[in-house]
């Protein structure tokens, strides 16, 4: 048995060992992607069953704020990627700056989303308004919770800015980005 096979057998992570960061984070990411996939699937099925209700709900949303939030979150993902690049070459102070930038943009995303929620609630939308708004608030609220968790994870790895920690935090952050990039058109744009 080769050394690599022994190491693989000892850790038990198999192909997850090849991914950047901690393999346990990838287990979490895959499980979160399944949860978001189920949520989005429910949204798509409900829209197919109630197209007029979903069109009315969608027309009450502010797609401009959501579009701005998309730019903010994608830019924060870029900053997190730059942090990873800096951490890989041992430039920890630079990695910390990029992580801080990603966190600041994550906070901006939260502020914009709260502004959007306030507008919608001010217009009378709520969890019980319609199936559209029930799914909308649950899905986007679940994502918003993950943005907050991502900021906490980035803050935790920022102090040391070690390569493995930064890769782990950035992997989670990119999952948050990816989910929003899929959610945005499904919720705001697709009729």
C-alpha cells in the first residue's frame, strides 16, 4: 500500500482531501447546497402551480436593490479570493485586508437586504401574505443568515490569516455567493 493510500485511509476524507481548506467545511457546504436546492425547488414548483400569484409577488420586489446586492456579494467573493491568494504566498497582512474587505461588503449586503425587507414589509408584504412571500422571506432569510455566518467565519480566520483557515473561510463564502447567484434570477427575474 502506498503512502498516499495509507494517509487517505487514516483520514477517511478521500477526494475531499484535494479540496482547499478543511474537508469538514466541504461536508457543511454540500449539505447547505442540498438545503438551498430543496428550498429553490419548492419555490419553482410553487411558481408553476400559482403563476399569477408569483408574478404579482415578484412585481412587488425591488430588483434594482437585489441587483446591487448581487454586485456587492460577487465583489466580496472576489475580495475573499484575493485573500486566499495572499495567504497562499504568506502575505498575511494583505490577506487580512482582503478578508476585511469581503466582510465589509458582506455587511453592506445585509444592510441592503434589510432595506429591501423594510420596503416590502412597508407595502404590506409578510410571511403570511401569500405562498410567494412565505417562500421569498424564508429563502432569502435563510441566505441572509448564511451571509451573517460567513462574516463570522471570515472574522475567525482573519486573526491568523493562515492559508488553511483562509481557504476554509473563503470556500464557505463562495458557497454563499453561488447560492445568491442562483437565487437572484429565480426569485427576481424569471417570469
